[in-house]
């Protein structure tokens, strides 16, 4: 049994990690920290874990965390980077679900997060944890930057096209929609049921923090800058994310369906739907799956991509990365089908 | 045109008052206060009022409020009682949507609200603003205590039975359910869409603050104490409240349907459904209506009562009271049918 | 008082017409037909109309309808065109909320609706009922084709740009999202709460019936064909529609905010938000408003447009058209602000 | 591996059985029937099962079903009773999720279901499949009548009190609330998102079919008739059920908390909350758990009981029964914690 720690366990990605670890046959959660709730049993905050997880939140303590094989950071930006260097030094593998290690350029990171980066020297080493892109590097990594939800949903939709140079890189439109859980478990007016329920809105214009993360990966895949127009919207529901991607085809006579099927053949968590099918978020809720469909309208290719923002978009992908880093079967703890309806 | 002020206009009862006043032909909102948001245009906080209401939140100022004919307090407990005496002295009529003047007994008030009452001498004068019970007194009142949402929903269901001595007063069960807007517009975790959505829970046990308010009115109507078991629940929706009342009949051979129809004949905002019908909250959403149905199972009478907690349960009833206090047509501004679906 | 009839009153656009007519000071609903429910009181099907509307569904009868000043058709495609010629002959003004008279080309209509058009000679005369585009023609019309919800939401977003030739007409992306009420009140599995709730999906690919309607209007405004990519999505909520429009700017140095404000200055039902603001559907729910915001990302203009699909997207706009056709104040019955929250 | 069949697999209890069987280590689904959808791959109807279940719906065929070790009927009333006798004769164990074998009295069954019972001789043998009541009998059973959702939720709340003779059997009030999935996957207007969303209503008065089922079990436990007032309500959400039970205590000085904890000590799927706690449905969603809390108001005991209507209220309990009938570990396939939020 591998020992696992979670720093910052009171948010939605934290409780999702716990749900998945609860059924993991080879990993056991041994430490869970929360500055604000030290001393409270986890099951008191999350009654869904009564009888499942007999742990108590503790104050973050580097000695305790250092005894883990893997530590997840489920913390806001700026937290992980304070502790990661020491944990790595002590031989702990780290997966950061926050954004501290996603951007390669420390200055760009500072511009978006309005503070200096505490350990820019680790940015190059950190592996961007999208297994469909970087599986081998993840296997050997000490430090994985778990991708954001929008980037995961978008990259899986665009990678096959970009890798083959099939689309116009001058302008690519990503119209993305997320369930409210993406905004976290903080008390705030705009995510109250009375505000976000029965409502649909745009947010994050002019610039969402996932924009540079997507752009960086696009650039790396395409070998050049890609003109990205990214507009996120807020859905009146709890879990689920969809991206509708519009790109101009530069090579008209390509079998897009075959391209996507081949690119993702063998991928355990990417499901290319049959030609003509249309995905919905419900079919992936609570699962680590991305379902994709590729359509075409004239010279525009339209890719539809759905994930659960908390699972493949965060904690499920983090477990997938942990499995890879520990040399385990990649799909462990990630195989339950979606709860339907 | 009568001049109207609102103290504490940033919550859901505040914006509901504004919505209704916007179509009132004889009253005009001239002052709206908010300590935290003074200087902000109302339409900036509530875009639904863009083009409808050209007012700015101001700090509460007694001089400004004193120029109004009527002032509504849409404030948490303990606020209205600080300013009401002076406003009354200066000839302003006051309607308090909070609980400061609902209980007649200052000591009981203190027990529930954990503070001394600032003007216990006004408790006797304050008229409990349920027009179906106290219409004439409201017409002549300077100070109206607008009933709570649960009490309104419950009293209208029980009054006909209690007034006629038809039910066992030893034990009366009120199983009540409210939409989340009843919890207000404060940022808090339990009313986030992710927490309250797709969820149903009990709250307020062992004792909800509306319990003594209902009991007091029961006692007054019945002329004796009534054993009330009151259990509130939280519904995964925005607006709407239902109470299912269970009472033991002490006189078996009464035509309950006729009783309810006669009791509420001529009432503009109480609709007794035909025998056998079942009400739903959607049919009263955004309206000042209470819909009632009376059923029977053996010796138990079951009364089903639905209101919109923010309209008949708060701001709509407050406007109804204002209309009565000003000698206007009782239904002004309250006649739009529910938006369906 | 003008006399009004509705053919096909049991769907959501029918009950929305009734809600609005209930508060109309100069029009009175006198006939409402339903083949399947003749004899049933309207308020029995729609309890929200109890005490508001004392009418009974009748079988469609041309004699009865001919006594009306205006008749609305709230029927599926293929119904209105059977009766409209005779009603026009008898001097009745007609507003069709269905698609029978929206396309000018009878062959195109037949391709999309898989049947012959019954009165192609009326297609030219029928006025496309978007007041912001055709106000004067509507004033003089006998027959108005009320626009679809997606076309209304899209056209108001794009018109100012297209009229001025500011955008690339080769490709324009409209990513549109609609509440479930757009799918109507028919019993079907995909719109059950258990299917459409907590879910988000794409539909209508490869071709939605509103596509040719939007394209036709674009062509007319631009004087040339416009390459439209239109992808509709289904939102897990009842009312509300949003379109996010992406267009390439061909003239870079234009003040888009000023353009939109000038274009819609004086329009009672189009509200251009201040620069930088972002609209949500809740602020227009139940109202006849379209709220617009215009943003820019490089050479791409992004227009955000929200309406209530049943009001400005159907029945509210139909009442607006009726007001114009009868020479009444355009805003009658359409001035209540949105119910919030 | 045991072979499992499902008759009638296109409803919500069918797909829930499939979800749970997909992770069952010792049972494999080999046959799934549907008269209307024979020939369609299961994963086409339920995309959540793509890659999980490679089966196709077939017409019901007794030969094929007879090869199974266990057959579940997830069918409306009147279907199972036609085939069960033959399956039993051929040595197949049967679990009926419908109501055909829940009532012991064939005449009572006929009154509620308006048809003759096809095999009344099996009613006595059929074991009522509530493991917390009949575990040993279930272990030895050929035929299990899986309880209804309301009866499961209610019986677990009341059993400890009734078994000990602590409550007044003259009148017991059960105010129950169910998510919409309890109404099934049939196309019908009242369960559309537009009708059932943002709405709360009572239904099933004067008599719901689960009433006689609860009464029968009460009578058996108490040894006498119990006066049951049962009022079901419809919640605007997908999954989840709550019952608030009100009963008069006849012995005042009992430690209710201890009573419940002792009664359910060792039960894997009943979780008695700590004194003072309040359950919510979200904490049991998708799980086989019943969470209970017991409160007191004067002489009235209030028991709060929550389950997932499709899991402990139907398919989860059916799997639990299967595990018992096959001599397997009772909790197999039923141990994943709830998906939260």
C-alpha cells in the first residue's frame, strides 16, 4: 500500500480525491491537511465519507507529509510552490492540482497570478500531467503539474488536429462551458443556488487564467503560436464541462473521424464517439472520461468535448497521474461508470 | 404618488420589493439604503432593474427616510427596532419584513434573538400583518410586523380549522419545505448551488425561529396553547414554499371543503383549490397567492398550502399591507400571473 | 378592447401569450383553441391562470376566429398555413409564432419541413416580425412571421456589424445555448428532468431549422451570402437563451461599443450593456428584453446576446408585434421587470 | 462468475442495475431484454455504458433467461408474474424490482393494480427483500420481492420503534419526498424539466400504491394494524428520497438514540447519525445507504430517513439481495462512496 497525503482537503477537488482514493486498491490516504479545520474529522465536514474514511484534518506538517509516497496539493495558487521543493528533496512525489507549475515561464506566471514564483527553477522539470500527451514523462516525473479543467477539455479536442497541422493556427475559437463546481467551495454570492441556478452567463472575459495554459500547450504541439479565442461560460449545474471548438481546416480532404479514432486508440479515458453522435456531460459525470465528437461545417471543423471538471478535469486525472508515477495500472480506482440519471 | 423608502435593499426581499414597486401605479421608491453599498447604482447590483429603477444605494439617513410616506425594513433582526421609534414619531408608516415586531412578548423575543429588544413598548401596538386575519387593524396601523414565510404559509392553512375548534390542539404537525431564497443572499457554503442543488435536507431542528411566531398566532386564534411540531426542510430550488399540515379532527362530520371556501371567499390572494386537487409551488411563483387544498385520511385532516416565500411570504404581502395602510386598492402591483413554466 | 384569438394554446408559447395578455390593458383574449383539449377550462391545465383567465379551450372554428382583431398561431409547422389565407381574407390580422411564413423561398421551406407549402403566394407579403429590423413594415402588415428564438437572439447581436459591413462574411460562428422550454411541452424522454437536468449537450448538428432563417436575414442585411456556422446547445434550465457570436473584423479601428449603443438607441427592448459588462440570462427572464455586450479579442469581435426564449424569443415579441400592428404603444403588457432571483 | 439477466432494462432501475453490476467482481450480466428495443446496443441507449457493457437488448426469451443464475425484473407491475413461475421451475433465482410479489394478499393486490394476480400461490413464498428485516429468509429464498423506495425509506425509520412497541399505533404520519427519477423514464409531461424543475408538489393523494405495502409490513412487525397517514411529494431533483416520520411516544423515558444505534449495529447499509445531526440526500446519492436521525419534540418522535430511491430504494438493494441469495459478501459492488458535490 502506498501512502498518500493531501494538502488542502476541504474543497471540491479534495473531496473528489478522497472519493476516488477510498476505492483505490493500492493507495491509502494517511494525511489530510487543512489550516482552517485542523482537528475536525473529515466525515463531519463531508458526511458522504462517514464509514469510509476515518481521518481527521491536521495542520500542514512537513514531517508528516514527508512520510507519504505521494502528496497532492489541492490548494489555491501560491500555496504548493512554498512546500514542494522540500518535499521533493525528501523523496516525495508531488502532484499539484493548482496552477503553480503549469506555466513554464515564471514571468508569465507572475503576470497572471500577481506574485513572484517561489521556485522558478522547478518549472522546467515539472511535467504537464496530461497522460494522452506526456505519458512517458509522467511515468518518470517527481513533480506533475495537473492540468486545469478547461485546458484538459480543450487540448484533447484539438491535439489531433494541431499535431497534424490540419488547422489554421491564426484563429481558433473555444467556446467553453463549466458546471459551478469549477468555482470551488468558497462562500460567494455568484455561485449561490439562487444566483447560478436557472441562469447562464459568460465570465472570464477579457482574460481567463486558463488561457495562457492552453496557449502554451498549443504552441508546444504546433511549434508556433496559435491565435486562441477562449470564452468560458457558467452552467446552471454542479458537475460537467463542455468545449465546442471551431477551427478552420487547411487541408480539406482528411477523414477527421478516422484521425481522431486513431489518435486515441488504446487511450483508456478518451472515447471518440461514432460519426454523427453528439456527446453530453451526463455520460461522463463522476468519471475520468473525455468523450469527443468531430463534425464539420464547410471548411470549419467543430469538435465537441465533454469531461467532468472535477474528475478528468482535476482529481481523476491526478489519480491517473499518480498511478503512472507509481508504476501502477493506469486505470486503478477510475473504472466506475457514471451514475445515471 | 406616495413616497416609499427601503432600508436594507441588497437582499432578496429588497429586490423583490423593488420589482413590485416598479409596476405600482401609486407608489414610487425614492430612497433605498445599504450600509455596505452606498454609492452603487441599484441597477449595477441587480441588472434586472436596468432601465426600470434609476436609484443609487445610500447610507441610511433618518432625515431622508422621514420624507417618505412608508418605509420598509428588509433587514436582519435587530436593525429595524433601532430606527422605527423615530420614524413613527415623525409620522412615517413602517412595515418591518424582519422579525423585530412579530412577537408580543419581549422576553420571548430576547430568548430567540439573543439580545434585548430596543423598543418593547411598541410590541403591543405593532399589527401582525396577515391581512386575512387582521385586515382592519392593518388599515389603521402605523407599524406592521410583516409575517415570516413559514407562518404565512402555515396560518392560512390552519386558521379555518382552529377558528372553528375543529382540530385537536394537543398536537399539530407542520412539515414545511422552502426554496433556498428563504436563506437570503449572504455568501455561505450551505446555499451554494453545489451544496443545495440536487439535495434535500432537514434543518432548524430542534428549534426554528418561526416556531414561536406560529405558536403565538395559534394561541391567539384558538384561545389556548397549541402543541406544534414544526419541521422545516430545504428544497433544491429558488422560490417556493409548501406546508403539509396534519391535524386530528375532533368533529368528524364537517364539510372541510365548504369550510375553507367560505372562510376565504372574497380573499384576493387565497385560492382554495377544488376538492381533490393538489397544489404546486410553480403556480404561485412570483405572485402574492396562497393556494390551499384540504384532504382527509381517516380522522386526520391534511392541508396543503403553497406560497412564494419571497412574495406572499415576504415582499408581496408587505406591498399588500402598504396598500391597506395607505387606503389603496389592496391588489395594486400584485396582479401579474405566475411566469410559467 | 381588441379581441384576440390563439390557435394552439396548450404549449409553452401559448401559456406565455396568455400570461402577457392577462395584463394587457387594450386587448382581451376571447378564443383559445386546442384540438386535443376542447372543453377543458384553461385554468385546469394551467393552474397559474386560475382566477385570471376564465376561458375554455375550443375546437378551432374559423367563424369564431374571424371575429377577432388579431389571431396568434402557436402551433407546430404546417398548421398556420392551412387557415391563414381565409383569416386574412376576412380581415383578421395574423401573427404566426411557428415557422410557416419565415422563409421567403417556398422550395427551401419544403426542403426543411418535408412538405409542400400551402400558400406560397403569401410568403412575400409576410413581414418578418423583428421590430428592430422591420418596425414600419410590421405596423402596416396583415401577416407577421414571428421570428424564431435563435434568430432573434442572433440577429440582434449581429445586425449592427453586418449593416455596416464591419465583419468578414465568409465565416461567422454562432455558439448558441437554450433552456429546455425551447423544446416545447410535448412528452419526450430527452427533456425529462432526469435527462436534461444536470446535463449539457449539443444538438441540432448537422442542421437546425433556424439555420436557413438566420441565413436568409443575414443575406438580406448584408446584401450577400454569409457563411454561418451555427451550433445550438441545450441548457439544464427552463427559460433563457444565450448566443456567443464570433466574427472577424475587417475594419479594425471602429468603436464597437458606440456602434451598438447608437444602433439600439431608443429601442425599448434592446439593452446594450456598458463596456466590459457581461450579460446573464436571469436578468431578462420573463421579459421582452435582449441584453447585449460587445467584446473584442484581437481581430475577433465577440458579441454576447441574451433573451428569454419564450418572451423576446416568441410570445413577448409576438405581443410587441401585435401592439405595432394595432397602432398601440409598443411596450404595452411588456414592462414588468424580471423576477429575481 | 454468476450469470445474471435483466428483464426490462431500459428504465432507470435497469440502468442502475447495469451500473452496479459493471463493477461486481462475481456476477456478470449476460442477458438484457427489452421488447421495444431489441437489437439496439445497450451503450447506444445509455452512452454512460460505452466501453463498459458490450451487450445488446434482446426480446425476452425464457430459454436464454433460464441459463442465468439470477434474473432481475425491472418491469412495471403485471409483467414479472407472467414469467416468474417458469423461471423458478427451471432453478433460476428471481428478484422482482416491481410490485408483483410485495403484497401477501392477492385480493388486495388486485384492488390496487386492477387486474388478477397470475400466480397468487407464490405470494406466500416470496420473501420481502429488506435485508435489515429478513436477512436469513432472503439467503434461502428462490424469489425475492424487492421493496419499493418509499417502503424502504419508511420501514428503516420506523422498525426500531415498532418492534419495541414504543409508539402509538393509532396514527403515524409519514411525510415523504422523492426525486423525479422515482417516476421512471417514460415520456410524460409532468416530469419534464420545465414542469418538475423549480417546482414542489404533492401527489398520490388519496392513495399511493406504496401505502398497502408499508401497512402490511407495519402490521407484521407490530402484530396489529397501524394507522398510517402517508403523503408523498415530488422534489425538483433527480435522485434522492427523504421521509420525515412523526409518531407519538407511548413510553416517554427511552433513549431513542441508543435504541437506533443498537438496532442497526453491524448493518452495513444503515448509518445512524450522531445525536443532533440532520441527514441530507446528497450524502447517500448513488449509494446503498440509508442514513437516519432521530429527534424528539415533546411526546412526538421525529425520525428523518434518507436514501437514494434508485439504489437502496431499488437496484442497490436488489444487488444486496442477490449477494445474499448467492452466498456472497453482502456488500459486493455496493461500496463506492457518494459522488460529492
